[in-house]
C-alpha cells in the first residue's frame, strides 16, 4: 500500500520524539517516558525490517498456511526479547526513581546534583 | 451480513470518536469520565460485535470479549471517579448536583 | 560442547539462589566462589585445545548460520578465564566485605553479572551478544545502587539512562544489519559486508560502536563512569573496572575488526582512544577523592587499550590485550585494597589516608604494586604491556605514530604523578588523627595478594602469556579465518 | 539553548537515519534467499519442531539461548528491585489516609481474578499453536495480581512461594536445556518427539519451556509490581 520508507519515517519519528524528550525535559519521570518512547520506535523498526508487503503472520493453521506468504519470524522473536529487556530496564529505572525521590525530595534533574555531572 | 456488520462497526467507531472528543472538550474529571466510559463502552461493544458479525467464525469469541468489556469498563470508571472524589478533585463550577454530600464517607474530602 | 557450561553454571546457580536460601542464608556467599572456581578450571582446561582450533558450540540443534552458537576461540576462552579469575578474587573478598543490605540478592546479581560477561565474550551471534551485554549492564545498574545511599542511587540513574540509550542504538544497528543481510550470525554478516557499499552500513557501524562504547567508556561517552565506579561498593567498583569495561572493549573490537573490518575507521577510533587517555589521566590528576581518581584512571587506561588495539597489527592488538589483562588485575587490586582503606579511615578523600601505610601494611603494599604496574614500572605486568604497545606503534616507522606515542608518554607521566602522590600520601605523610585500625580480614588480603602475585609473575615472565595473546589477536584480526572456522 | 542544540542534533540524526534506511535494500528481496535463517524457519520450522506458531519455535528452540538471557534479565530486574528497596525505610505517609477499595471494586476483582489467571494460562499453554506464549501469558497473570493489589488489599500475596516458583521455573528451563545436551547433541535441543500437528501435545519441549517461562514471568512481574507499590509486601 505504502512505499516502505513511509514506515521508516514513522519509526524514526517515534525514536526522535523520545530522544528529544530525554534531552530537554527536566523531570526524571519524563526522561524515562522519553526512553520508553525511544525504545518503542526501535521495536517498530525491528518489526518493519522483517515485513513483507502483503504477507501474513508466521502461524500455520489447518486452513491457511503457505510459507511463501508469511513475514520473516526472526525479527518478531527479536522484538519479543527487546520488549522484555525494555520492561526490565523500565522497572529498575522506576525503582531507582523512587529511591532518588526519597533522598532528594524532588525529581528535577537540575536540582539533583550531589555528584558532578 | 457483511453490510450489517459494517454498519455495527461504523456505529461503534462513531461513538468511540464522540467519546474521545468528549474527553478533550468536557470541563472536569467527572464529566470526562462519563464521556470516556459510557461512549467507549458502547462503541467498543458495537465494534467488537460488528467484527463478530462480519466474520461469523469469531462470533462467540467476540461476544465474550464484549461481555468482559461490559463488565470491566464501568468498574474501572467507578474506581477512577471514586479515587478522584476521595482525593478532593473539585467539581466543575457549573455542576448542578452532587449526591456524594449525602454519604458520610465522602464528607471531609472537599477541603483537601 | 563443554563451553556452554561456562555460562550455564553461574546462571543456574543464580536461579537456584532463592532455594538455597531456604536451607541456609549463609550459602549465598559461597555460590559465586563455587561457580567461579568451576569456570576457572573449565577455562584453563579448554584453553590449550581451543588454541589449536576454534570450537563451535551449537545451541538449539541447528548449525551456525541458522541457530545461535558460541565461538570458543582463544580470545573468548582466554577472556572468560580472566573474568573468572578476577571474579573469583572479588567474590572471596565480597564474602567478608558485604555485610549490609540484602546479601543473597547481592550475590545473585553478582553471579548474573559474571555470567553475562562470560556469555558476551563467547557468543558468535550479534543479537545474543546484545542480550548478554544487557544482562551485564542491567545487573551492574542494580549493583551500583546496591547500598541505596544518595550517591549510589544518583549515579545508578545516570548510568542507567546513558546505558539504555546506548543499548537502544545497538538495537537500531542490529535492525539495520538484519534488514540488509537477513542474518544475525556475525560470520555471515562479515561475509556479506564486503560486497555491499551503502551509507546504511556506515550508519550501522557508527551506531554499534557508539552503543558498545558507552559500556567501554570511550570519550565522549564516559560521563557515567567516574560517578558509578566511585559510588558503588568497592567490590563492585573492582568488577566494573576490571571486567565490565573490558567486555565493552571486546564488543567494540569484535564489531570493528571481525564484522566490519574497515581500515578507514581505525584511525578515528585510535584518535578517540588517545583523547580518552588524555582526558582520563588529566581528570584523575585533579581529583582528591581516591575512588574517583581510580575511576578516571580507568578511563585513561581504556583509552590506552583502544589506542593499542586500533594500531590494527597483530602486535598492536596483542599488546592491547596484554594491557587489558594488566589493567583488569591491577585495577581490581587497587579498588579492593582502597575499599578497606576507605572503610577504615571513614572518608574517601586522599588527605584522610595520610600515613595509613604503616597501619595496614599488606593492603597498602598491594595497592602500591598495582599502582606501579599501572604506571608501567618494571618488573610488573604493566611494564610489559606498555612496552609492547610502544614497540607495536613504532614498528611501522611512521611519523604519525611517533607523535602519538609522545602523547602517550605524556599521559603516562601524568599518571605517574598522581599515583606517586597516592604512594606519598599512604606512606610518607603523618597521620593527622589517630584511629584504631582493625586488622583486615583474611578474606580480603588473600585474594588481593593472590592478584598481586599474578601481577608480579606475569611481569617477570610475560612470555607465558605471549602465545595466547598472539592467537587471540589472530582470532580478532583474521576475518577470513574466523569466517572459515564458524561456517566451515 | 539546550533545546536548540538538541534539536539540531536530532535533525541530523533523523535525516541520517531516514536517508540511510531509504537506500538500504530491506525486507522482501533479502528473505527470499533460501539459505537465510528466516526463510529456513518458515520452510522447515513446522516439520522440525511441530509447532504451528513459527515465532514460538524460533523463540524457544532456534534462538532459545536469547530467551534464556531474556528470562535472566527479568530475573535481574526482580532481584535488583528487591536489592534497591531493601534498605528503604518503611513509608508511613500514606498509611493513615489509606481507605479500602469500594465494594464494587472488591467484588469485581474477586470475580475477575480467576478468569484472568485462566486466560493467562490459556495463552501460555497454547503458545506453540496460536499467537501468545510464555511472556504474554506471564504478563497477563501478573496483571491479575496487580488487580488483586489494587482491589483487595487485605489479601496478602505469598511472596515466599512466589520466589520458589520463580526459582524452580528457572531451574526447569536450564534443566531442559541440559537434558537436550545430554540426550541430544546441543544445549536446548528439542529432544522430545514432535507429536501431532495442531494438537496441544506437540512441539516437543516447546510447551514445557513455555509453561516454565509463563510461571517465571508471572511470578517475577508480580514481585516487581509488589515492590513498586508503596506498601511493604
């Protein structure tokens, strides 16, 4: 339907929005949201890389299933792994954020300067 | 059959759109919850059922999905609204009636 | 086939940690020691046989281009031996050192960190490398914040954010490579990469090097390192400086040499390494906090290793690897020793350590030996490393390298200056206040002294290591040989 | 100033990415080559493993080592959370204002909890036949526990047995891998018979591994949720 570069523009756009959020926002929670957006863009990119125009999901069933009409399964497996890694990082980041808030009473990164940046 | 399903999906999409429009336009939390739940529950119901009608093999699954939407959406809405009221989010100035004053458990939430 | 146990044993013991806790809480501290002893023995047993020909370990029942596989070559097994040696020393040290917090969780995370490092150096699949690299990174984020104090948490947050952006970039690079070649096998990518000339390839190279460079702390990606290394518990600082950075360097080297093998880029990375060296040493010179000083010194040493590797001759890479071994041993000793010095004096500033050398002779002696080794004085292993680097750089007789070696010497002088200042503080200044010094427990002094013995022994007989370094360098540089060994 | 610099940086990065991606020959024309892993998995995965969902057979057997690493990473997150929160003082601020959930929410949660667990179990048991699998099923089960945390505060989650489940599931995964090494030829090899196509008992070790992963992920994510909630579990 679309030229393939259209998809790339979408993925890269998400990544850039995430990176922009990470670079400019002061609040740590917003930085983590930016990180999450950035990672989402990457997952989309991985899926798009394995996409074939007009092909279906790589799942056989009794009625359908010809290997020629399926998309590449490997990037989907990679995305699964990458998402789980992203979740783990997110959980750890949020727990560290809670601890940081207990120590400083704020999440403003301009005010958290116990160590030299 | 196909056309009936498509019409059902269309109705669902229309209500979902109205619901999201309401979330943007309405003045306070309670009104937005109203738009966000009533319209989306109804819209979701029709959209899912429409899919079930278009694709008859999925009808029973679609029915089950719509049943769960019908069950969970109001509960979550209730929890959100109650939490908002308990933590003292004020009503819109133009609100007409506030029944929660009649219940003792909501009595001292206004001043927060 | 045995090489897979190098990864599985620590992993399985870490998984079983909660079950062992039901039996007794005290078992947790012994598990890392057991796993590392097992790994060390396995690596030493494997090393002679993989020197002759690289073993390919198939995983999941499919031969290399299709499934994931491990490459048990001289470089991988050698590095895993180094990891288990330093890991063993640090785990014995941690047995007496870690007394607060959730100790069983500390030991589980520590085991996972080491298994991640071992997996990263052994694997032959690009995405698998990423996964093990993430295991290493995420467990080190958690370990840096282990004590839960202000500095630890703050530096862990910084480390986490920079590290996860880095790993995101790696993933983009992997996506591009997979899109272009339809495979994740490093050897197969290396075959195809010569036939394609595309800007996307250059982009993938930049993204991968940037991503792995965050862990390797190559300038300008080293902002997290001084904070994280100085705020972590000392045993973790030792393992981060000794092992984690090395895995980053290994990954960068693997990407540069084996996958891409483009000679044009080496010079830029070489200059980056030089910049890292200079900046690290100069920043270390201006520090008063001793752990920060050691952390910046790690930055400088990373620069030196990257510099040596990017000379891209077998001699240069071998010298870089020797320097890598030397830095892993010396920096582990320094951080472990300084951990007790700091714990006894109660402050990290250099001035509080005045005259401590007379009170704690063993630990201070070990620190001095390690410091001299890092500066490059004979007869320690650091001398051999630096000597070989200089020889390799001057082998081509080009003016470019002569100038660069001059800069390296300058950095070494700076390095010598602050390490001698440290030695002067430890021994030749009078203590301002008298503190009751408790004896350092044997669980700390034994691993430290064992590593010191290695530093001295390898310094006196560097010839023992040279054949291994030679074949490891060939493993890294010989792209065609690697492809042939993996794909048959 | 900061915004300007970051904008310039990002514009350069995005232009570079888009241009580079535009020129790269991506997707369909690459996978058609028969010796490429993706094509091989599609053509032969079903016959070799017996799993109708090709993604599952890739995740669990061909790239099973990645999955082991992935499970490990979640495990690290769960332990790391515990380690980071260990030295935390107990938070008293919210205790006195805390109110129990309303009757509607409690009833709803009690009613939905077994259904969600059932659905999660369905998803991870049928991972080799339909979309889904251990991770997805585990996440659904963890969401049931999240509901329990929100709705029925008086119900305590047995964290000790959760830890046991987590640990046992991990050991089973590693043990199956080692069994593959022992009876087959390589770690994580599919050494069981592949069974009847499209039936529940097919795919050799895949369902066993996915059940272990489902339990492990469910327990770990429930532990993470419990750790992140202010109240001490």
